[in-house]
C-alpha cells in the first residue's frame, strides 16, 4: 500500500549518546531547527533528498552534535568525517568517508550522488569536494574545545529520513565517527545497508551508534527487510536488539512507504524530532520514555 497522495513526513536525530542536563536544551533546539529546515522544503513540494540534506546541514553546523563542526577527534586529534545520502526513487547513493577540511560533508555526498562512484574516501573525497566547489575550510576550524577535553567515547551520527509529496523517500547520515579512532577508520555511516538505506518501494532508515557493530549486522538492510511486515519501530527494535551479539549501542529512525514514522534506541538518549503534513506540532524527544509518557 502506498502512502496517501500529497502526504509528507520527516524525522531527524542528533545521535546515539548520553546527554548531560546542560546539553538537553541544545539537543532539543538543534533537532527542531534541523526539522524546520527540512520541513520548509517538503511543505513547498520539494523533494525528499533536498529536505534530508537541508536538515543534516543544520546539524553539521551545530557544535553540540558529532558531525561537521564539533566532530569527534581521531587518534591524531583530527576531524575525519563520513556522510551519505540515498535517493529512494533512483537508488542512487553519494557517500564520503574519512573526509577532512569541508564544512558540510553531506553536501559533498550530494554532489557524488549523480556520479558513477557510490563512495569516495580520504584524499580522493577531498579532491572531489574541491573540484566541485564544496565549502572547504582548515580542518582545525571544525575542532571545538570540548572535544579536545572530552574522554567520552563518541560514536553518535546524525541523520534524517524524509518522504515527500510525490512518494519519494530519502535517507542521510553524517558523523565525525568514533573518538580516538584509527586514522582512516570508517564505521557504518557511509556504507549503504549498514548505516542507512532508502527505497521508494519500502521506506528509509538512518542509524546511529557503534559503527563496527552496526556494520557487522548490516543493520539498515535488516530493518529494510522487515519494515513492510513489522512497521518501522518494531523492525528497528528487532534488528538493533541484536547489538548484544556484537557489542555497543545502536539507535535508528525510519519512515515506511506509507509514511509511518518510527524510532527506537538502546543508548541512554537519542534526540529525535519529527513532523508530517497531517500532524499539528513538530515533536522532539530525548528518549523513548518521554514519548511514551507524553502519549499516556
Ligand atoms: N556510527 C558512527 C560511527 O561509528 O562512525
């Protein structure tokens, strides 16, 4: 069954992590800002891919999230980033891994999407970004003070999934990866079927959490395989419930082709915001319990 004609939906997240009381407000407001940017695209009839890119660009610009500015530092104290965008209409993918020196890795991924390669990494990704007029910067400009001081092991990715008025689905991710990771390390966020996937015939999913575990489970592929039967939330819960087999946290957001939204997490917190053409107010939550208690 397809979604209702003209219906759109959008869900964004700020990463699998533990949120300190001082950072709660920044996480809520950051997710709502990201949602507003994507919503603006969908409301005027724009496509799901543009909405996902617009939302993720907002998250990349806010230092509270581990993506773009404020990314986690690798073992050399550098910011290396991964990001991806997938178009559920064409199944085209653009992704970057271990990329340095750009402000918005998701927009570099967007520029790769029409090209033959699916994924570019390291120097090759940077050369592509430079040649395609991406916003370059000194890699040190993406480092924020609190990441230098923090021993907390981050692995939180940001992400968004959208369904547009024409029934097109898109999914995207962006991350600074794992704190203290080996140089050149890529987790799940750039790898299709692991950290994300989108297909108009099924839906879309974006995952956050421990990239190695997520990749070993091919978690996005598992969720996509179960969405039709189980619905987004149960499909996510079932797939990520298997993280105990490989270790680490994993959380996800998803929309199915009917426009049903779902999210689930096994990290302490998972900031999520969502909206749709037939809902009144955008919603934002820092954990599932908040949503459940609000819904009585
Ligand atoms: N999920 C982000 C990473 O592990 O790199």
